[in-house]
């Protein structure tokens, strides 16, 4: 799996687990909803700064955005 797709899927999974909309996550990151949508879809190649902003907004360590899916984890 491409790394940008993996990061996007993890951002989406964590955002949904925290009950945030794309608009709410975007507000926390000072980004527009469309940017968040493209980020989650894996169509953007996020910078390390973007990864840091997303991690901070989701209250997780940046490494959490690079974790491979676990076979035991439920899909969101």
C-alpha cells in the first residue's frame, strides 16, 4: 500500500473514532474540508508538517498515522 494512502486511511479511521467531521478536523488543522477529503483519499502527498498537524489535531503520536492495518482491527 502506498504510504500516502496508509496515512489517509489512518487519519480517516482516527477522525471517525473520535466522532469528528472532516470540517471539524479541518478547523483543528486550519485546513479546508476538501483538503481533508483528498488527504483521507490518499490523493495528496502530505508533508511532514501536515502529518504533525493531523496527529496533533487527533491527539495521537505522529507514528500512529503510519501504522499498518491490524488484522484484528475493525474496518471503519
